C-alpha cells in the first residue's frame, strides 16, 4: 500500500499557471489603461498639445503596448517551453522510475526497466537503477530457490521422523504399562521422562511441518470481514474455552474489513486466543478484543488476564520453538506466535506485545483497511 503521491507535474503546473495568468492580466490591464488615457488626452483640449505631439504620443504608447504584449506572449511561450522541457527531461523519467520501483517492491517484478533518457544526472540514476534491478533479480531467484529447498528439507525431515518417533513412543508406553507397579520409583520416573520427551518431540515435529507449509501456501489476499474470521476461530476453540470457563469479549459491530487471506486471519485469531487461554492464571481467562483506526490501517488488540510475560522474554517469544522458562509440555511446541508473526508480516502488518508478569498480556497486530484502493492497479491501467 502506498499513500497518495502529489505529482511533480501538478506541482509545477500549480506554480506556473498563476504566473501566466498574472502576466496576461497585467498586460490586458495596462493595455486598457493606456488606451483610455490616450483617448482622454485627445479629447481634452486643455492639454495644449498639437496634433503632431498627440500623434507622436499615441505612437509611443502603441509601441509600448505592443512591447508589453510581445513580452507577455514571450513569457507565456517561455513558460510552455520550460514546462514541456521539464516534462520530458525530469517529470516523465522520475514517474517511470517510481512506477518501476513499485513494481519491484509490490509485484517482485525484477525484469522491469526504465527507458534511458540521456547522460545527465537523472539518466545516470536510471542506468544505475536498471543495473541494480538485474542484481536484485539474481539475488531474489537465489533466495527463493534457497527458501524452497529449505522448506522441502524441513518437510521431508520432519515427515520422515514421525514414523520412527511414533514407534519409540508406542514401545515406551507399552513399557510403562507392562512394568507399572513392578519397578522402583526412580525407574518409573525415568519412563515418565521418556514419554514426556517423545510427546514433546512430536509437538516440535508437527510445528516444524506447519511452519514449513507456509512457504508454499497460496495467499488470496482480499477484503475480508475480521468478525467472521474471529467467530470461526472461536468456534474451533469452543471446547478449550468451555473447559477453561473462559470468556471472550468483543463488539461485533466494531470489527472492520481488512486486506488479508481469510483462512490465515482466522489462524492468527485462533493462535492468539488459544495462547491467552493456555497461559491463564488462577482465575478463569477473560480475553478482550478491541480495534483502533490509524491512517490506512487497523490496529487490533487481544488482551488477557493471564500470567503475563517478563520484559526480557517479550522479543524472543515470536521465534520458532521459543517457550518461557518453567513451562510444562502442555504449553505446546512454541510455534503459534511464530506462525502468527509470519502470516501478519506477509500481509504488510506488524505484531508486538505489551505485558507485565502477573498482570496479563496484550498482543497488538496491524492490518490494512479492506476498502483501500490499491494504487498499483491504477498505475497499470
């Protein structure tokens, strides 16, 4: 998304037009005043001027008026020539440069090039820009290939690890059942640790699979109703909310439309609310959802009355497999916030946190308004 840009052409036109109109107006005004004065002097017999003097006076004034008209017309012509020159040599190249820059930033169109204009500074800037576009295209292709290879590697590894891990988990559970009550306390503790370790590893592998799938996931960004996405997420979490005796508070009429992929927005809601329920305190969880308008974005806030987070932990919780110290295995694999961050950022938004230990947390995330017209479509048309 881009904020409206004031055209250089419009700016110059707004500066030149008043000057041109002023010059024409002054010229016409002086013309009228000179003619009226000459006519009065001819009609006024008290001037004492001879006919020859009057004729000379009129001729001088006519020459003055002609000079003024010529200078005014020349000024207008000069302004037109100046404007056309600026249009050709400065305005048009800069507009082409701006459009190409946006195509690279928004559409990843690294094949775009700006037509060269000459050997001046703007021409050299365009040449440098075209060279930079070629380098960016190469770097982007390498990065895409590397990311895809990494995603495939993560998927294959995590997928291949699941089967032997299930086998290990199955035999550890059988071992625990077979020797239940037949071993000492220390042996039972070791078996319990083994079962917990397998469960933890299964969650990590599943989280790695979920995260790697985001790379190839289709992104159908459009104007979606954030309320509908939220209510679908609440429907998916209904069992957890009821089990925790939780309450979700929000104003359905206040939730706006945003530019997002519907399923991905629903997943963001689901991750943030599930996080608030999971890390509740002694009281039943209360989650409040609010929204504020800021420029061309909406800022959503998801607040809870849970255990809160220490300030020195608040940055790292958005990383992969990051869990707070002291969390047990029921806290999950530490993947939900990382996925939410990635989904929000791929739609041009941000996510951040305000929290104090023991006083709950508030997660904020931004999303573009759903009624914003994308100026890229206007440029292409």
